C-alpha cells in the first residue's frame, strides 16, 4: 500500500498593519477598484484561506467595527482592480489576553457575514482568549480591513493563512 501525504502550506502570522485613526467604511458608491488601498494584503496564489487576529494597544474593553473587504485584479499588468466586495463586518472588543508585544487581543467578535462562502469566527465569545476570523479567499487577490472606532486606541492587525 502506498502512503500519500498531503501538505498544506502554512503562512506565519505577519503584522498586516497598525491602525492609529478611525477610518471611513466604504459605501455602495465607494466600493470601486480605484479605492483599494495601498495597504491591502496581497493574497498569495497558494493561500486558500485567510485568518486574521487583532489587538488593541491601550487596554481591555476597547471597541471598534471591523469591515473586511476583498478585490480581484481587473488588469494585473496595469495594477488595476475590479470593484470591491464586502466580506463581512464584525463588532470587536479587546479582552485581557496579552500578546507577546503586550497588546490586548480581541476576545469578542459579533459577525455580519456577506461572503460567498462561510466566514468563521474562532473563540469570539468574550472569554478573554484570542478571537480570530477566517474565510476562504475564493480566488480574490487582495484583502483589506477598515476599522471604524468606538474607543480611542491603536489597533494591531495580523494575518496568516493556509
């Protein structure tokens, strides 16, 4: 009998960006390819799923709304994107679990899913753990998050995948 081992490439956590000011969410009239921010995460071709974790720098109990978006290339050689799709939004609150860098991981996520496949939240029920959101990239080329603050703090956003 021949044994076949399937290998899935795992990406390490990378710091996607630090958000230091509340951002304006996209609307029906602004979800255009020209508005894909330069800070977008380019999803590697071998990555089928994207996983995100967030942390507040100030303290536990900080809140925001995170809006998750994706886009595909319209013309990769020209660097232009097609219209932007809303993956979903989540009300987030930081908890007590500290990251290695002493930031307060989000421990509560309440999701409104708008994606073509299921969006999953892990450990999002406010138990002072590290909440994460994961979704199938569904062939999209870039992913980005816009944070609209409720409370004043900086937010750290990390991305991984498989």
